[in-house]
């Protein structure tokens, strides 16, 4: 027999042949049990609406997953480091270019005779 349990906003399933069944565990039909996993395999997520319900629709409520705006997703710490490294790399290249220009100016000034 299959059972469903609810514990601290977490729900799960038990099988009487494998698990210890508590008084608070609620027996469900094999059909409800199989439907849950069939729907879940299609990417649907559920929460418990009424653990004592007698049908799938009475027991479960589909969770509506709001799409995430990709522009609002915060970069991971690793991605932030990569972005910072790119900025630093550009700054170093600009600094090296400026130093090379200064060295060229110094070399040109030293190469011209003084009057």
C-alpha cells in the first residue's frame, strides 16, 4: 500500500512493504501515486492542498513556476570574478599602451640634439 506524509512543509511517499507507516501517514491509491510521478516526469511540480483528499485534484495543487527574467539573474561569484578579471585585463593593456607611448616620447627626446 502507498501512503503520503507531510512533515514541515515537505511531503513524500511511503510504501508499506518498505517503510514504517505512522498514524499521520495517509493511504493513497496506486493510481494517485502513479499519476503524481507521471505528471512530475513531465516537468510539473505540486504542493499539498489537502493531504486527506480522496482524488489527485483534492490532494495536490500544481505549483505555477514564474519564468525568470534572464536579465534579472544575478551573476554567480565565479562569473563576477571573471567579469572583474576582464576589466582588470583591459586596464592593464591600456596602462601598458600608455607606458609604451611615454617610453617612445622619452626615447625621441633623448635622441634629438640639444641646442
